[in-house]
C-alpha cells in the first residue's frame, strides 16, 4: 500500500516560492528610488553644466 507524502513538503515549497513575492514591493520601491535619484542627479548635473557654460 502506497502512503501519501506528508503535507509538510508542499506547504514548505509554497512558502519558499512565495518568498520572492514578499520581497517584490521592497525590491520595486528600492529600484524606483535608485532610478529617481539617478535621473534627478543627472538633471542637476546637466543644469549646473548649462549654468556654468552660460557664465
């Protein structure tokens, strides 16, 4: 008679597979923060270079 595997294994697998989804909002917010900071710094540098060239 074949016994079914304990239900612990699929539950652990489901928990392990849902870990990236738990970190996804944090990862997206981190990426967007870096993206915005990079764009803002580039805009500021460009603005300063233009001001320097105008003087």
